[in-house]
């Protein structure tokens, strides 16, 4: 077998391996996409907003805690 034929055979073998790896990569990426829906890159759920409390509500809680601590 000459060198050129051996190189072509090796090229074919490597191309098959590359195709198989690409298919596996596509499968993994599809799984990540499916499992990652609704989750940001930092792992936090998307769409879950922080609750915002009004100043009046914070004041009521503060006053209630102040009274509770004074009774103990």
C-alpha cells in the first residue's frame, strides 16, 4: 500500500469519528436545551421576580417587632 492510499484511509476513518462526535455533541446540546428551559446560566429560575415590599409594610413589621421585643 502506498502512502497516499494509507493517508486517504486514515482520513476516512477520522472523518467517521468526527461525524460520530458531532452527532454526540448535537445530542448533548439538545438535552441541555431541553433541561435548561426556564433556568438562566447562573442556575436561577427565569421569571421568578423578587417580591417588593412597600415602605409602609416594612414599617409595620418593624413596629411589630419593636413591640414584641419590648414585651419579652
